[in-house]
């Protein structure tokens, strides 16, 4: 069967990297058997670029995608990192320095989330940047959460985004698709050829942690991010749909571990994926 490559969304390790450094985190990932990463929420300093190069050359860990912001939210609220509006040349140079051919924006600017029209204006700016990045050999991808599944004119805004763009790619996420009210398998297939990146994130329902306290929202906090294979999603079907739709990189992301060590969570996801038959995808 055809194979993809399973990797890790480095957002999960931002605190560990801040505390222990990039090299230690990469060495631990290599020890766990991971050989691909998507870099996000980690400053692209010269030192961290060198550590990504080290990981590639000495640990066999490929940087398959990197992240940036689109623009500042306002003159008074700066995006906490590099943006295409402010740092286009640096971002391109950073990608080239680590042989990374995919760049992604991890979340829409919140001022664009107030209406479908604003979201569509934002995605057109992404399409323009996608065309500009393409001239440097870089594919530009947009990562969706749940807001993009707001229904507008009979379908999710994200579907309109796909239909109104040609160059831009879309990084779909198994958890957010399910939470957004669509079937991940069929929705992935509707993005044929636009999904080189796919996030593997499971979904589960937790239990009440403090029965003596009645919060204003008792049900929302019970929705949890789960290790791959520890929730209710049909991960083999999702992975197969991604593979058939052109996905190359299947990146484990778990926004919260609920007290579990992040490396233990990654070990659990790895072990479950191996049991599912994906040992040679690592």
C-alpha cells in the first residue's frame, strides 16, 4: 500500500522547548521513533533554525512544514511571531534553510472570524500569498478549526474557501472537523489534491472533575482532545481518506494532555498507530 509519513506538530512541545531547548526535544522525538515535524508557536531564531538543521542531518527528522502569521491584528496588537505582511523574505529564507516546502497559517486572525464575509476576504489574501510563495517553491496551507464550519449559504464557510481559491492548500484536522459537525472521511475527500498536510487528533468526552461546582458551561469542558486511538474517531478511515486525497504528512497534534506528560501522550499515539498497521509510516 502507498505510505504517508507520520510526524508531530511541535506546538505540543513549546513549553518543553522553552525549558530544555530545541535539541533535547528533537532527540526525545527521535528516541520515540518520530522523523517528521511541523514547527508552530516556536520562534524562528537563528539558533532554532540551526537546531532544525541539526535534527535533519543528525537525527533524520525532516521539517515538513513551518508556520507563520498572516498579519498583525491591528496597529496596537502585534502578531506574536513572523507574519507574511511584515516578514515575507525572512519566512522564505527560513523555509529554504531547513529544506521545507510547505508553509502554513495556523489560525485565522480573530478579527476575520466575526462574519463569513470577513473570513472570505481573509482567504483571498491567503490565496495571493500562496501564489507569491509558489514562485519560491513553497506551498501555502491554511489550518482550520471550528469557526470555519459556520454554515453560510447552505454549506460550511470552509467549503466556500476551498471553492474560491486554487493555489492555497488546506490543512484539515480530524478533531476539528468532527467538532465542526462534518464527517471527516467524506469532507477530506471533498478536498482532493489540496491536502498535503493532515492533522491526526482524536476526540473523546471526559468526566466532571469537580462535582461540587456548577460552571456556567458544564458540557463544553467535557469535550477533550485525545491521543490517537484513545477517542471515538475512526482513524484508519480518516488516514485512508487523506492518503487517497493526496495527503503526504499525517501530523499528530494534541492541544491538551490533561496532566499527562506530552512525551507519554506521543508514545501512546505512536503505539496505537503501530497497532493499526502504520509502523512503517514513522
